[in-house]
């Protein structure tokens, strides 16, 4: 096998794997709050407690994956163009 063919096969495998992940689980954890929905704070004694709600995910702890967002945009464009 040539290196170019191997690289293209690996790229195809990664692409199909990511598209399968986006289809099975369209939402991932928020990167800012790591899926908690709020920030962790410490009080003056050093104990952790709940902080403010995350503004990026609006306290849901979830975000839409990039691949799923691109699929939604393409589907919306196709739907609007074929009406």
C-alpha cells in the first residue's frame, strides 16, 4: 500500500466515525463548564461549592457538536431550496 492510499483510508475512517458519533450523540459536554452547567468555586475555607450558571451553555451543560451543526445547516439549506 502506498502512503497516500493509507492516509486517505485513515481519513475516511475518521470521517465516518465522527459522522456516526454526531448522528448517535449530537450534543457533547460544554467546554467551559465541562458539562456541569455551572462553575465550581471555593469558599474561604477551601471547600468547593456551586458557582454561577454557565453563560455559554445557559446552564444545560451541553453544546451541539460541530459536525451536527454543519449537518443541520445543510439540511435546512436543502429544505428551504426545494420548497
